[in-house]
C-alpha cells in the first residue's frame, strides 16, 4: 500500500496535513484514511501597530501538533490537494 498526503483547509488557509493509507473515496472527495497521522500547521497573522511595524507577520502557536488516528474520515469540502508521499 502507498501512503498519500492530504492538505486540509481551515478558515484562514491550510490548517493541517494528513498522511495515511487511502481506504475509500467518493465523488465529493470524502476520504477514509487508515493509520493516519495529522499534523496541524500554525497560522500566520498580520499585526499593525503605530510604530511602523505593519506588514511584519508573526506566527501564533509556533509548534506543530501531531496526532495519530487509526481511521480518519476527511470531508471533501475541506480537501485542498491529494498527493502521493
């Protein structure tokens, strides 16, 4: 079996990436992944201040969080891209 990587979108861009073995999919791009590992990505935000530092981006929640799931359902509405690992 080959593993695939799926990028998942959130409200502010790419929220996470999931790698796992593809078990099933449908026409809506709903996916079922086995032995999946989810890595949440920190999001970037722009701050503006009166001292001329507008335009600098800072990272909130700098650490990436990982979790392993035996079986994961990914709703097709949130899938950005699917690729081989």
